[in-house]
C-alpha cells in the first residue's frame, strides 16, 4: 500500500506523483530546496506536528454477497480500511465482499428481501466514485486528488489490468451527512476528474466489491492525505452530474443532476457503448413521463434492433432477452414510489435497477456468493421456519398434483392455520400474515374461506386477493404493492398457471 501526503514546497514548485502508484510520492528539483529541507529530524518534527488524517474514524457497512440479506457495520480508520482492501483476495470476483460508506437500517426490499437499497440508507459517511473507462491510469487519479488535497483511498477494481485500468475512489467525509447530500458530493469528485466517473457512482445505495482475484499482482491501494471532500466548496464551480443528464440548480443545496438526455442514451445504445445502464435509465424516464409499459418495451426493442447485426455480441443478446423483465420491474418499482408520494419512504426521483458495477450485469441472488468457513457457521443466520420441517422464510415452494386432487383445499387450509398460529397437518406454525391470491375461481375460494372460518373461527391475519391475469404488468404491479403494504409471511398464488 502506498501513502501520499501533500507537502509544502518552497518557491511554489508543485508536487508530482510518480507514474506508478508504487513509486516515490514526491519529486522536486534539488536546487529549489534550502539545505535544511533535507534534515531528517526537521522533517520528522514537521510530520509530527501535522494531524494523522489516515487515523480518521470511518463507519463502513459490509455486505458478504450481492443479495445483501445481512449487513455488518464496522468502524475503521482510513489506514485499516486500506489495509483490508489490500489484503482481501478471492478465487473469483463473486466471492469478494462488498463495501459502502454509509449506514443502513433494517428495512428490507419487498421483492428480493435485500437490505441494500436506497430507501434503507440512513446516513452517508463518505462517497464512492467508480471508473471503468479502461484508459485513465490510477496514478492520474491519485495526482488530481493529491493536488486538490482530498482525503481518499484509491484502489484498483477486481477486474483491473495494467492494460485496461479500472479503479475506485473512496472519499470519507468530515462528518456524517444525510443521504440527500451524496449526489452533490459525488458531482464534486466527478467534476475534479472531468466527468469520467461511471453513472452508477451517483446511485445512493450502490456498493462495490473490494479486494483482488487470486492475489492479482496488478492490485493497488493508495492512501491520499487531505481533508474531506465535503469541505472543498470550491469544487462546486467544476461540478459535473450523472452522465447524459441535464443540469439543475437544485433547491439551494448546490447543483444537482437534471433530467436524462434521452437522445444521448439512445445513441450510446445504437453505438454499442452502453446497454444495461442506458436501458434502465430510459425505462425509468419513460415510466415517469407516462409512457405505457408495452410502448416503452417496443421503443427499447426498436433501438436495440438498430444495432447492426454484426455487432450484436453476447452483451447485446443478454440485454435484449432481459428487456421485458427489466422494463416491468422498473415500472413496478415506480408504481410503488408514486403510491408513496414525494418525501415519503419508497419515493425517489429516478428509478434504478441494481447491478454489478464491474460488468453491468445483474448477478443472480445466491449463485456462488462467497466461501463459507466453519467460523461463519457459528454466528450465521438461523433458519426461520413458517411451518416446521416444511416451509421457511425465503422459501419458494409448489404444490403439485393432478387436476381436482385438492390442491386448492389444502393451500387455503395451510394459510389459515399460519394466520392463526395453530398446527397444520400436525406441524407447528409460526403465526404471521398470509395472503392468498385467487387468480381463478374467486367465488369457490370465498366459499372455502367461509367454511374455514366456520370451523376455526376468525383469522384477521388471513387475507385473500382476487386478481385476473398476472401476466398483465399492471396486475403484477398491483400485487407487488399489496405485498409491500400487507407484508405477509406467506403468499400463495393459485394457480401457478395464472
């Protein structure tokens, strides 16, 4: 690990950073220095008089996997965090942990049960900037931060190579700030770098892998001495917001990103420069401007089909096949946010779709994840059953049988028992809310529920929802909203063919 500190230089000679991050931190013409400058004891005294900002306390949230079912808050010094980033390695990128300079609450995302989402961010302790352009070397970033005097850790991404540089900047703040300040501070950093940071750097809850793959010898971690970026108000003059957006003066708190530049995003898709992030941002823009979901899907299919066939690589095929899921997922999230309203939990100005910042892909939950060691099993999460030996929280199960064999009799009986907290078929249950989605024969299901109430009494924690075609995006969106509001421990969809 390399530590670089800005030093006072006589005669106004600027400090220059070595081309390699592991090289000397300071060079200056010998004739510009007084004789006493080389005195080791004098330099030691000067260094002792300056505060050790690498000992700056910093609260960091760690997630062991992309799924972020659990979180671990830790207090580091900047130096100890840099040491951990440098020492961490894994056999593949997928087993590396994630970090975020923020604190999170215990609010889980309604669909994926993840703790890592915008609505769950409580405070920010710093900001992260991600560069994946594969042109600008890490040493250039270090040089700019050093000249500006910004306290930071700069480290190479797991996919970094010397030929194709990728790196990240962690900038601790002088104190904790509310989440709505983050975009402003990221814009300062982006402006310092001339607007080269990736768009996901502006996503509030976006977290990042740290460490190397197989102890990659190209892995670098550099500490830069300075002060928190929240104290550098002069950087507002060069502020640059999220790529392909207009500018906005904000509400007195400094500049903010304006509306997306749809034409620029469309050009980048047709040129093959960016698929996933641009599709997500366009779908969000279409949703907020009242474009129907099917029309939004048709527009995005048309622009993807404008890419020449010879340039339709694996990235293009993966994104094209995922268009429908991505569009309807974003429209569903936006519907929930609109229901919440501005200033209330669940609402934000721009829809986002979380993805791996290394590849732009959406990692599948729980695939590979991380290596689990015996020590992890001591303090690991306990299996929370809903029906003992049959169904646990997070499980997905199917009741399968021939038509008319009684599936629609057994399923509501099970839900009713869970809602009342009584045994079902001789198995203990943990009482909780249940939602029975009657996607066919709602009248018959009402009769079965009436019979259950006659035999077992009332069950206020049991609710039934009659729906039509769940393949209809609006119906699916409505169902997500009901689940988010009712917060059932079990949801039954009858039938799976709906």
